[in-house]
C-alpha cells in the first residue's frame, strides 16, 4: 500500500473514531468481504458467516477507540473473527463431524473449478478440529504466513506449523492422495 493510501485510510479511521457514521460505513465496506470470507470458510454456511460478520463489526464499533492504524484494524478484525468462530463452535457444544462422514472423493484429482470437488473439500475442512480449521482458513483462504497466523490466534509459529501439517495429512488421507 502506498504511503498516500495509508494516510487516507488512517484518516477514515480517525473520522470513524470521532463519530462519523459515513467513515465507519467505509471501514465496514472495505473489510466486510474479508471478515465474511473467514467466517464462511470456517463454517461453510453463508448465514452463520453473515451472523459472525455482523457480530464482529458490532464489536468493532464498540472498540473503535482501541484501533491505532488501518494495519492494526486488519489484524484486529482477523483476530476477532477467528476467535468468534471458535467461540461459536464451543458455545454450540460438541458437534464434531468425522472425516469419514464427509464422503469419499474420487481418487483422480478434479479441476480447481469443479464445484463438487470444492464442496467436498469444504466438507472435509469442516470436519477438522476447530483450531486446525481456522488455521487452514487463515493460511489458504487469507494467504497468511504461519507467523501472522500465530499472532492472530495466539500460538507459537511451530504450533501453527504442526496444526497445518496434521490438517493437511488428514485431508490428503481422506482424499486418497
């Protein structure tokens, strides 16, 4: 991001912090797809993704004075969204799905644009334990490095790498790769 865009972004943040509703709407508009994307890929459910996104932006509104910069805002939103997803699973109680329940995928690899394969992959990811699921989502959906993920979820980098490794092994096993 150029220095000029960063300054403009920080100006919008400052205006929102001073009570400008239009500036807050700009912040929401700039980041709603990221927040929704994390929640939707975590749950595989559009409605739950929308509910989580609404809750996260309500929490942002209440805590706007604690945000320092646009970069801090992005970090904060990812962190709160990730934690909110995990909290939602905990609150709902044990609803674990085994990888065996996700169904069998054909051994031949499918094209990336194959909606059936994409749906099956989402089902298999949904069957992962919640920490592995959010780490996979942040790594491959949000394209974050393990060090960034570690800061967001509050884990050491080696633990993040371990969770990623175990999740990928489980997914590969289920896919027959």
